[in-house]
């Protein structure tokens, strides 16, 4: 299963207009996989399927790591 397919299936299971927060840990993903899922959410935002409200990152040793993404399914 690709990360796009995973993100699409997870989003499809969410009720409309419900505030949702995902982290790598809550989805059971490693950093790279979670980054790919978050990227797909940004693509879904461009198509009007979700509204991304917040992405939290932190920096460690010069690298920026995505911690969480908060969004709402709108379509």
C-alpha cells in the first residue's frame, strides 16, 4: 500500500468537519512515511477535500521534523 493510498483510506473513514490531529506515533508510522502522508494531505487540501489547519515541526541538529498535522475533512 502506498502512502497516498493509506492517507486516502484514512481520510475517507473520518466524519466530515471533525477536527483531526495525526502524528507518526498515532498512525504507527516512521518519520519518512508520516512525511509522505502529510504531503498527501497537502495535496488533498489543494483539491478541496481537507482543510489543513496546522503542521507542527521541531528542529534538531539542523533538521526539521514534522511532529503533527491537524486538519478537517471537508468533502
